[in-house]
């Protein structure tokens, strides 16, 4: 009986962690990445479209 309780407790705990993580991601979306390099600023100044680097 103790093993069953332990397994159920672990499954329940993992479910709560996953639920908490999803709630945090839903309510606080990550901000969009901003380019801060001088090359991106220079490329935008002459009207060309910068290509994303991998």
C-alpha cells in the first residue's frame, strides 16, 4: 500500500509542476528578441532587410 501511495504522490506532484509551468508560460509570455548589434542598425539605416543569423 505504501508503494502505491508513493507512486500516486509522485505522479500528482509531477502533474502539479507541469500545470504550474504551463500557467506561468501562459500568463507571462517571453518578450520578443531584439537586435542590439551595430550591424543590424546599419543595415536597417540603408533600407535593406537584415537576415537572421543561425
